[in-house]
């Protein structure tokens, strides 16, 4: 089971991913990739919150 990241660790990981994609694909493609990944993460977080609310 993976550990949860702190806010700082999460920011560092996003920073690394962003510049990795930016250097490889260019600004426009990097923005698209990061936005899509962000949307997926938000959806998963919302699903997790809903499950926790139902259990309570």
C-alpha cells in the first residue's frame, strides 16, 4: 500500500513531472498532459471522499 504524500512532496513530484514533459514534448503538449492527469486525480479524490461519506 503506497504511503500518502505530504503537500510539499506532492508539489515536488508535480514539478518533476512538469519539467520532464516540458523538455520532452514542448509547452503545449506538456500542458495538455498535466491537465488531463490533474483531472483524473481530482476525480479519484472525489470518489474517495464520497466513499468515506457513505461509510460515516
